[in-house]
C-alpha cells in the first residue's frame, strides 16, 4: 500500500505509514496525482509523432489579409469587365456620365481606361482609331444633313476632308519574284455599292481572314523571271513600245496566264472580296481607295487608247494599307466567279468560264475605277489593259 502523503510503500495490512505516520486508506495502490512528481513535457508524443508547432501570433492575421486582397482584386476585375464589356454595364457608364456632380470624372476615368487597354495591343489601338474616324465621319454627315435642311446653298459649298489613318503594316518579301507583300488584317468589311449598278449591289458585310497581298501589280520584269524559269510564253502585246517598260505592269495576260504565274510564285489570285478589302485601305464608305473623288494626279486613267499605255507601278501615292494602283493603270484578274451578291442579282448569268476583273485601267473613265466596280470577262480574254496581282494565305 502506498502512502498518499509521502509515497512510501507499506505492507497491505499496515494502518499507518512507517515513514510519516499518516493514516493509510485501503484499496489504493496508485500514486496520489496531487503529490506525484510531474515529468517534463516531452518533445514527442507517446505515439512517436511530432507535436504541433504553434504559429507566431501575427501569422494568421497576415494570411487573412492576403486572401482578402486577392478577393478584392477578383471583385474589381469582375466589376471592370461588367462595366466596360457588357451592354448593361456600358449603359450604366453612359448614365453616370450624365450625372451633374461626378459625370466629368467618369468620362475621364473611362477615357484613361480605354486608352490603357488599346495601348496594350497595336491592333486594338488601330481598330480604336478606325472606329473613332468612323464616328467622326457619322457626325460630319449628320452635321451636313442639318446644314442642308437649313441652307442648301451653303451645304453644297462646304467640303469635308477625309482623314487618313497612319498604319504600321507588316511586310513579307516573296522569294520567287522578289515582290513586297503587305499583311492585311482580319476584319469584317462592307462590300459593294447601292448607287452604282445591279452587279455591285447591295452593300453587304463579309468577314475576311488575314492574308498577304502584292503591294503593286506584277511588272513585266517580274513576269520575265517566270518565263525564263518555266519556258512560258510572253504575251504578244508587250512587243509594242507602249507596253514593254520593265516597271510597267504586265498586260495582255489571260486569267489562265495569271493563275500559272501565281502558282509558280507560291501564291494565288485574290478573291474579289479580298481585292476590295485591300483596295479600301481600311476606310469605310468611300468610292475610291482614299477619297470619294479621284483625279489624274491620283491615278492613271482616261488616256488615249491608241497611243498611250499604263504608267510604271507606284507612280502615284499608296492607300492606307500602303498598297498601290488599285484604281487605274491596269484592271486586275480575281479568282471569283461573276455571281450575284446576297440579296441581289447580276445583269446576266455567266458560267464557269468567266471571272471578275477589278479596278479599271489606264484607258477607262473614272466611273470604272471605283473600289466596288465589277467587270466580267472570259478566262481566255487578253486585253492590253488587264494585268494582276497575287495574294498568299497568312
């Protein structure tokens, strides 16, 4: 029997402790917890696992702050997306802009945000500039309409200048014919015209993916390289002094001749939609590559058909895609069949042996030089006013 006072072991029948004389209680053989010697806490538990390490006092608080900051960023990003990229959000922003107290601050903040977004992506910046010019053009037309109602005489005298877009274009030099090619960005474009003829109407939108196109018409010099390498026959018409300058566009070629050259160069002929998109230079609603009018200072056309001929390529300025001679000089073959536009019709039904020619030529009137004008010729036709340029998939 163990004494609860001093922990001395006594015999089972002892009444008092032999050491301290304290009265013993029967039935207890365990040490008294009150007087038991306390062992120091072990580094490890009885099962051999390591004890839990206590965190520093400020660590839990710091972790919560980090999670709160991430949550706030997610909420802020969601709010920005809602306000800037959804129709409901945009309507809300427009409503805030009309507020008398802080509308001006919303306008400034929205402008700064849009500028930041567009500066991240050159294409987005270019698209924003294009849309801005479109909005300006709409405002000008609306202003002109109001002026016409108030005073028709003054409205006729007032002129509106088309603002050109300064673009940074991507180039590629084709190895076979050493031709500079320009990358035309993917975009939706309006094709056709409602004020020209049946063949050109109606205006309709077409999405065209990006592609490379020759910066000017294929020259006689470049066509000679093709002939020397393949044994192809030169056009008979270039024997005339009017058509045999090395930098003049090649003339007197059929659709099949143009297609053969394109295959040799590792390219193809453009569709008429690709041709029209490139000719417009990214500008909207214009009759000619960079304006609603054209003059002999801007293109080669309306020359004497018996004594004159096309000028050297790049003799005139480029459009906003840095491309030359889309109006005049020589008309250009496309790969498109003369089919009607969606919702329209053509003057006459043609078969598989016909293709669409675009751009007008050195001996045509300016009415044939618009970016939407379509001319239809048989694939074997070889005029002294028709040539071509090529495209290549990106």
